């Protein structure tokens, strides 16, 4: 795994920890902002050819959202 991917994993872990703290404190606004941060990290990973599958799973777990299945390439 590249150093960039390692740093992304570290940032994701930090954001998840902060989400759990915000939920414990009942701060729904902060939770939503932190979930947005996770989505931004996923976009950053995608732009840099880092597998976004694990990040998408984290977002799904944190939001309870159904996963978005990308359309297959027409290649």
C-alpha cells in the first residue's frame, strides 16, 4: 500500500472516531459534516487511483445508506 493510501486510511479512522464521539454527544450537525468529510476522502481517493471500495463501505456503515453500484464499463 502506498504512503498516500496509508494516510487516507489514517484520516478515515480519525473521522470515524470523531463521528462516534459526535454521536455520543448527540451532535447530529457535526455527524453530518464528518460524513461529508468521508465522502470527500472517497472522492480524493478515486481521483488518485486508490481503491474506494473500503471507503464506500465505511460511509455505508456510518450512514446506513444502501451502496451505490457503479454501472459496468462499456469496454
